[in-house]
C-alpha cells in the first residue's frame, strides 16, 4: 500500500512537470536569446547602413543624369540644383531639410543656400561636409555626406561628369 501511494505521487509529479517549465529552463532560454541578439545587432546595423548608402548611389546617379541634360541644353554645368537656372532636381519628398526628411544624406555643393545648392537629409550632415564638390563649364563633382553609423565620421561620396561614383570617406569601415 505504501509503495502504491509513493508510485501514485511520483506519477502525479511527473504529469505536473510536463505542464510547464522550471525557472532555470526559462532563464537558459532567455540567456540564449540574448546571446543571439547580441550577435545579430552589429550585422543588422551594417545592413541598415548599406541601405542608406544605396540611397546615396541612386540620388547621385540621378544628379549625374540631370547635369548631363542641363549641359546638353546650355553648354555648361551648374551648381544650382533647384531654382532658376538650375537642374530642377531635389530629393523626393523634400520639406526644407533636417530631421523631418525621408532621405538620409546631404546632397549638393558646399556653398550656397539650402534648397538651391544643397539639400540636408535627416542625418543632418552640414554643407561643409560636401567640400569635395565643384563645378566648371565642362566638369562637375557633386557630393553626398552623412554620418550613417553615428560615430561622428562622415560617409562622403561624389559623382563626376563621367558618372564615376567614388567613396571619398568610408563610414562603413571602422
């Protein structure tokens, strides 16, 4: 009788343990998830930074095409991206520059006015980060700049009259 009672209690405990997890088991699972998250965050950040740079490649290619069309019509290049005697180019959804923008990089030339010679993206790189830019009758270099990973170093790209896109300063490598 005692043996049957003991067997009955053990059987009930086994069934009870099948219904849930112990605290230790839950802590092990949480630790594993935290470890995996720690491994994936740098990879995700790098992926996100590359996506931002892709935006810059697309906009610089668009600026190249606009400059070539302007040159074909006027016989010279211009440093006015938007406005009178300009390319009539601005980033999609432009709202005056700054944090509210949907684009990340600052585009254009290092001199002039916001909304004419340069457009400030939501990462708010200053126009002086575009110092690699210039324009002449038969040449141009337009720049894009952004601190895409928040380390204080700018990612700077340029496009020239030959459609050469060059990374002047690479913020993706640290």
